[in-house]
C-alpha cells in the first residue's frame, strides 16, 4: 500500500471536519533503537493547529532526561509549518521552530508534554502530514563524571609509564657500578 494515496484520502476525509484544531495522544514515546511512533493527520483547507500529547518514558535506560526527536515527513500541501513543544497542553513553550524537524531536544523522563503542529493547508482538499517521534537516553551527570575520571586516570598512567622506562634505560651501569657514560671518561 502506498503512503501518498493514504495521505490524500486522510486529507479528503478531513475536509468534512468543521474544526481546524484537533487533539491526539501519542502515548509513551518508544526508546531508540525501538521503532519510533509513526502516525499522521489530514487537515482541511485553511489554517490549522493540531495538538499531540505524549509522555517521555522512564526506566533504567532513561534516568532523568531523554533526547527526543520529532520529524514530520510526507508533508502534502501545507505551508508555514511550525512545531512547538509545551510542558503539557496548557503549559509553557519549551522548544519551537519552523520547518519539519525538532531533534535532540532534552525532556525530563516521566513527564507529559504536548506538541503543537500549525500551518496552512493549501491544497484543494486540504493537506496531510506524517509524524515520527522517539526518545533516546541521555547519560546521567554522574555517569559522565565517572567516564571523565576514568579517562583521566588512563591518561595519567600512560604518561607515567614512559617516564619510568626512560629512567631505567638511561642509568645502565658499566662494570664498576658507575653509569656507563661516566665509566668511559
């Protein structure tokens, strides 16, 4: 089944809607590398503002933050597209921009958020878009600190080892217990 005819059908079905604002629920975002949520919407001709609520997952892989990516693809007959992430449907705006991508935005795990997609459908029968969303774990500050300390210790050890080897090679003695360079003189 091809996606464009499906999106065109969604756009055609959406023209019968009187309202130009819709609210959808994505649920809990999947954690990468799991398959992201892929869904879509059709909109009637004219300006629209769709709201998508979602939750950033919690668990052992997501301690406190998640790097979230949201992409719109297969955008059909829509101009002036904007994406904005809010702390809940009635909350304050956290991230926003024009275009089709919001990538690597850090959101608190276990929290509810809302994505607002707005624009103007310019097609004869309106427009349509597909939404792709997922979350990826962001390391805890303590994990980053431990990694930095480990790398520092490795650097310190690698720097000390050649210095110890140089001392043992430079002080080889001649037969009488004197360093070789002094015994020849």
